[in-house]
């Protein structure tokens, strides 16, 4: 990688950290190209991103960002999952790690707060925004459906009496 490519990568990573709300850092040693592609596709489907990193350049890119405190985690074969919401990157990484022990989540951050592996797992267990919206819609529709059933029952009772 020449100097120009390193400068471009540094700028891309800095921009990525500035625009992201959540970052999940993992070690991926031993994952095949197919497994990394599967993980990347799953993360993309969830509306997040995934990138294998160059540790030295990533530590430089972290300087001056809200994720600066994560620099010490960039040792070994690291990759980052990043998202604008607090759940999607966590959820996909944790789900993938359950079925593939080669992906090891080592930490992360949300906003300016550092997340432990346990906190990332707790975030992953929370419902996504789409799931929450569906639940709210279901709750709002339930009383209307019950009212319709009651009204129908009264109308059928009235017809039977006549």
C-alpha cells in the first residue's frame, strides 16, 4: 500500500467514524473468504457496514473522533462493524458469532461510551426499530380488532333474537 492509498484510507476511516453511531470491533482470524462475505452481506442487509482494518491506520483515524478510546483494541486481525443505529451492527455480529466461533467480538462503542462484550450482547438482544414499530402497530390495531369482534357478536345476537 503506497502513501497515497494510506492517506485515502485514513480519510475514509475518519469519515466512517464521524458518521457512525455504533462500532463493534472483532477478531476474525480463521474465517474463510466465504464466511467474511456472508458476514458482510448479513451486516449490509441490516443497514450497517463491515470493514477489515489496518490497525495502525485505524488508530490514526480514531484520533479526534468520539471513538478515540477504542484505539487500544486494534491489535491482531481486526474488523469493524459500524452503523447509525445502536442495534443493527451488534445484532448481526452477535448472531454470526453464535454460529461461528472464529469471529470473536472484543469490544465496541456507542456514541462516546465504550461497550463491553456483554453490553454488545445485551444490545443485540433488543428488538430493532422495525420490530418495535411492528409491535406498536400491532398494539394500536388490537383494540380496533376487538371492538369489531364485539360489534359483530352483538349484531349476530340481535339477528338471532329477531
